């Protein structure tokens, strides 16, 4: 038996040897079983406090949980906590150094050796205990509470050593420079999502830490880091120059979102939203794209041989399909002598509605899926909404011809539509290269025919040079094309402004909630990123 006088003046240290029986309790305290001779119900004396603290700390250091818990006024709770200290917190050895007693309170320093798999470290901290008199035994006992084990433990908390939820991850742009939180404010939710999803795949190892745990299993504060995690690296497709321009562009408008990508590869160059929320409208939004969707409708009609760019297709003030609802043009415009290309460039709703009967029900939805990839399972690298196009007849069909009704897209999808129009082949947008996690990306059933690509591009160029997109695209050189849109939304006073276009190997789309005309509100956002690319 150790000399008990050394507990107060020196460290108490031992390997954790297991749980002793209650029989050891009486020998340890030097009293006979249950004998309370000499005990009283007055205040605990300083000598009693030092003696009880010494014996409790000795038993804790020895790993004698049963004995230590019997020296408290709540043996059952103390036994569970002390056992959990070894088993759940993975403490393999503990050294306790008492400090000078202050009346009935004794401070002490704990030096714990924490071992978790291959991780090992020494954890040093201070705590304290208070000695009170037992209500029935009248013996001096440690007033048990979890904070005896560690001062930051609440009444319903315990300790646990485990892996942190996610390995650390350095997210890089396409040039290999780190994308830090706050550098591009609208990217912050994207970076958080990437770290959550790709910590393991990117070669990182998680941190091992001792944390508080609530009774329901919820992890709380980190109290000690056993080993720091090793950061992995994840290179994205984001272009810092384009992202910077995108951030600046959306900052000038409330409810603005923009996406830029490379038509040749599908690589996403920039994602920006003016609204700083966890919801990423540019990637996850679900709203009607208005007349920007006429790119898909025009491709459907061109491939079916129902129109050519030079075919006369009048643009009346109003039009209805199959005696259904009446559609109108923005500001009631009309052009009875228009060609199909001029209808496209002027964004004539009534001309497109009048052509609804030229293709079968579901034809536009099929074109959207089979050629433009809309509605397929896009695996971009973060959560996205990948589009929906109705295939029904009647008013649904007529509304879909002009991107209204239940057509649902977002700037990511419409940037991809412009990209597909430029190259003729859908390239699923990606933010993270598929080689990182070997995921399968979506592919369309077929490409546009070369003849259709040439016709579609000619109409988009006409729109960009002399149509509704001309002001926003003015002065841009190279291979350019664009399409504007103004989408009517129920219970919304002003239309959503849309704009999509391309310049050489950069395509982009933007939306401004309640922005009105697409060319005026969304057009400058797209122009900004096309200039940067």
C-alpha cells in the first residue's frame, strides 16, 4: 500500500490497472466496514478534505474506478464517468498532481496519455474537486459532478476521443492557388460543401481530438487535439480571374446569379450569387428561364425541319395554341413580316407559340434531355438542380416553347445550353474533375447536326449583334452569340431577367430576380465574365 501522505505533495501516477472491488475501499481508507466512529455531521474539515481528495485522486490514477467512485456522493454516476474516461476518451495512463487545498476545495493538475489507434499525445489540464459530508454516512466524500474529470464538462456531458467529422482540405483554383474562405464571398458555401464531400478522396487524414459529448451523442467542444489532420488538396476548375469579375458583377444587383463555363470541356470557371445564403441559386435554383430557353425550342424546330432561319414566321401581338391561353410579346410588339431568325433575335413569344403544333407533344422535352442534357443526373462535384421540362400537351406545351410554365432551370443549366449551342455537343458541367473520385458524369444521347449548329449559331450571333442582346454584347470580338429572356413569375410584379451567351470558349448565363428586361439587367453580368475569359 502506498504511503498516503505523498498524494498531496507529489504526483500520483500509475497505469490503469482495472476495477477493484468494494472490499478495497475499507482498507484504503483505514476504516472498518461501515464503522462511522469519530464521524460527525458538522462541516468538513480541511484535514478531511485533503485526506479524501488524496484517496480519490490515488484511486483515479490507479484506474480503480470502483474505489474512486465509492469515495464520491454519487457512486453510480462517478463510476460511469470514470470508466468512460478510460474507454471512450482513450486515456491509457494518468498522473494527477494535487495543489494546495482551499478550505474544502482541492485543485489538481491532470497529465493524461491519450492513445487512439496510432495517434498518441499527452494532455495536460487543471481541474478541482470539493469535499462534502455524506448525507447518510456522514463521511467526507467528493461532491461528484462531471467537471471533476474536466472543468468544461457540463452536467450531461462526457468525454470522447475520436476522428473529427471531415479531414481538412485545401481547395485550389485551376491554377493551383488556394481558395480561402472569404476571398470570394459567394463561393464560401461551395467551399464548405467541397470540404465535406471530398476530404477523404483528396488524400487528407482527419484530426483526432478529445471532445465533449452530450447524452444524446451530439459532439460539442474540442478540448484537446491528439493529432492534427493532414490536409488533402482538391483542385477545382474555377478560374480566379473569371470568378473575380463574376463576384464584382453580382455585387451590383440584388438577387443576381451568374455561372461561366468552358463549352469545350464543361469546366465551370465561376459561380457567383449576390445573396449570401447557404442556398446557391446559381447551381440549385428552380425557376422558369423565359426566352433564353428558345435556344432549345429553336434547335427542336430546326432539327425537325419545320423551320429555317430565313423562313417567314409572322410575329403577331398575341397568339394561342389550340384555343388555349393567350400569349403576348413584351410591350405588345409585333412584326408581321418577320423571319424565324428575326423572331429569335427579337425574342418574339407569339411566333414560337404559333409553331407549337409543328412538333409532337413532348418533342421539346426530348430535345432538352437527349441533346442538351437537361434533367439528367449531373454530377458536378456539389449539389445541383439539373432541370425539368414538361412534356404535356396544350397550354403546358405552348408555355414550354417560350421557357415559361413549368420549365425549371438555373444559370448553370442555361450556361450549359449556350455552350451546347456553340459546340453542338453537351459536355456535363463539372466543378471537380471526375478523376478525383472516379464518378460517372452525364452524357447526352446525341449531338446536334452540323447544319443545325451552324443555323443556331447564326441566329445567336444575330441576337448578339442586332437583336435584344446587342447592347450587352456590343464591342465583344470573336465567336459570339447570345439570347435574352424575361420570365413571368406568379405573384411577382416584375419579370426575372435572364441572359445567356458565349464568346469563343467561354459560355455564361445570369439571372436577376425581378430584374425586368434580360438584356438590361442580366446582360451586363454575362458580359463581365465573357470579357474576363
